[in-house]
C-alpha cells in the first residue's frame, strides 16, 4: 500500500502544473463560496419570472375576444391591460414604448380563441416580458378550457396543483448542489485518462518498470489520487455552501455517493487509457461513455441528481439510501474490473 501512496502523492503533486485543471477547480470554488450571491443571477436564467417583482407588464389587448382576455390580466398585479379599438393603434404605442406587449385575439368559427402575441425583440426586459406573457396565456387557456368543458367528450386529466415553492430553493437543491457534487467526478475521470496516457506519450513507463512497482501498483496509485480528489472537493463545496447560508443535510452520505460514483468513473477512464493509450482517442471515448452512463442512470428508479437533491434537502426515502448503496457496490465492481484488466494485459509496451 505504501508504494501506491507514493504514486498517488506524485500524481496529486503534478496537478499543480495543469493550469486547465486548477482553473476548473477554482471556478467550482468560486461558485460554492459565493453561491448565495450567484443564486440571484442564476435563478433569473433558471426562472425569469421569479425576478420580476415590481415590474408591471403593460399589455395592449385588441380583437374580438379582448373582453375575455382583459379581465384575466387585471386579476394579476404584475400585468396591466390597455384595451385598443384596432391592432394598428396598439402597435403604434408598442413601437413608442408606451406598452411592453400586444395581444390580438380572434375567435374562430368553432369558438376557439386564436392569440397573436407581440413582444420586444432584443430588449433588456424581453426575457421577463416573454415569461409573463407565457404565464398570462396559460391562465387564459385554463379559463377557455373551463368555459368549453361542456363540449368535451372525455374528462381531461387535471394538472398537479402549483406548489408555490421558492425558485431559489428549487434551483439551489436541484441544480446547484448536484452540479457541485458531480463536476469533480467527471473532472477526476478525465484526469485519470491523462495520468495514464501521458506515461505512454512521454515514454516514462520504462522508468516505472525499473522500480519495484508492479503494474497494479501504478494503476492503483493513479486511481487512488484521482478517486479521492472528487469526494474531497465535494466535501469542501458542501462546507462552503453551509458557510454561505445554504444548509445541506446528510453531507456524509452525499460525499459517500460522490466517492462511489467517482471510483466508477475513474475506473472507466483508466480502462480506456490502458486499452487505447492515445490521449485524444481515450478522452473522446471517455466523454462519450460518461454521457451514455450518466444518461442511463435516469432509467433507474432514482437518478443520482435526484438522490443528491433529496439528501441535501433532508427528505431521503428508503430508496434514496438504497441507491447510495448501489453506487458504492458499483464502484467496487468497477475496481475489480480494472484489476482484472491490468492482470490480464499489464501496462504493455
């Protein structure tokens, strides 16, 4: 085990000269350390409507069904209806900036409402206006469905009730925390590919063979260095999130999940590097393999991102704990596969 630790320390020390890797770690550190400040800007992209407090969208309403649409607009404080006799008059005020959007409504022969929406193009407030229009038209559609439900031959499935949860809460625990948990995993796997293929590229493999190290010692040392990098980063990011005011429950179990996932991804990278020995080819196959594997995990009863989110929120189910065990068992199986590969082929020439 001492020989493997020597290799692991050598690999970790060499990471300081890799500017791309150091920059990636620093970016993750910045996101974790200042998550409470970044969340405001990031949530505006995740849910533009959440940052529209105080911004009232003045909508010009024209057309035959304007009388049906205007009351819907007046019921929400974020919208203000301005009725026009003609669409041309509404468009004139829109171009002058007096209103932020125009909705022209026409009734078809079967009683349906056809709405033509006009929103600003390239304006600073375009995203917020479009988001508000989407919500407004969604409410209008629900009213129309309720008005015409007597014509339906079948009863439609009712949509789930709106939860009213804060978008900051949803973004933090369903996007930010899983992102910080799994980015180090993919980074570790990529570094593992480089750590092995560079021995072939630089011709330093012969020097390693001249030492008492066996092929298994070399591969184990490199995998150990990369395998512990991800859970260490994930633990540090969770600690920084807590310090910045974002409470994270079950941090030990999250780190354990990351460690298991990291071991599996690093094992995949090691096998590809040993098999192909060319950095570009191995990295390409590793990237494709990671996408396929991570995408396939969404076919499981609970995906890794959902598992991390439930653990972080503090509402894990028995299935959540079971999935952590599944990922840990998968890491053991992946490591056994790497050892079997090394035992049958060695490091090669």
